[in-house]
C-alpha cells in the first residue's frame, strides 16, 4: 500500500508533506497577511493598527507578534529566504558574470512569480506607494543586494569589496529595480529583464 504521508501534491515540490501543526501555522500566517492587506487597501497603511489586523484575522494581539514583529513585516517579508538559499546552492559552476546574473534573475523571477504572496499585485502596489513602506522595502532590497554581492564574490573568486564587482552589482541591481518599479511582477515579462541585461553586456549601444 502506498504511504501518502510523504507524497507531494500535484505541481508542488517533492518532499514530506507538512504536518498538521505546520499547516495550521502556515494558515494563520496567511490569514494575518490577508487581513492586513485588506485593511491596508481599504484604510491605508498608516491608519491601520496591529490590533485591527489581529481582530480581522481572528487572532489575539499576542498571536500576531508570534508570527510578525511589526505590521510592516507582514507585507515586506516574503518568506522565500530558504527557497532562495536552495536556489543559490543549485547554480551550476563555471558561468561568466553576465551568464551568472541571467541565471539568478531567471530563477528568482520564477520563484517570486510562483509564490501567490510574493507576486500579489495589491501587495506590490502598497509596497511601492506607501512612503513608510518604500523606505523599509529599500532597506530589504539593500540586504538582498549585499547578500548577492557576497554570493557573486564567492562564486567568481573575487574580493567582495572589489570596486569593479561593486559597480557591476550596483549597475545591474539599479536597472532591475527600476524596471520592476513600473508595475507588478505579473505584468512584467522575464524577457524585459534579460533584454536589459543583454544591453548592459553589449555596452549600452544606442540606436
């Protein structure tokens, strides 16, 4: 007889199925996020309190803080750190710096697009229109850029403080963030990012 306890659901990543407690925690986390997003959309981010979010999600104030440190973390955090680490560990060796960036962009784009919360268009809108959240989101982006620089340095065998590496990372991240600032991820094809990278590699030729 087949043991279904470790069977993966269709379309999901193979592996052990989360236990009941883990599924309940994931559902509570999702409920808090859904409640917060609805309140932010209706009343605005600044006007919404943690107490209101907890009440709308049918959880206590204490339970809210078991899952999130603040109301800003509810919307800025995407819970994809483990998946990103696994993705980075699977990058094939021997790629040049532009091909490496292409691989990173392609995989990170798909990772975010496949996650309903990370790619939620309303979440994206709020992140990019609320001044307080834009500041926090920029700090989070800076953290990701710093981690990417460390990864690139290790992969390419160069000093993380190498000025050429730092300029390369700054140029790529600046272009990518600018392109993604025009709309939510569901409206931006991957080819837009890859075409921009091709132009960078070609030295930004003009017509």
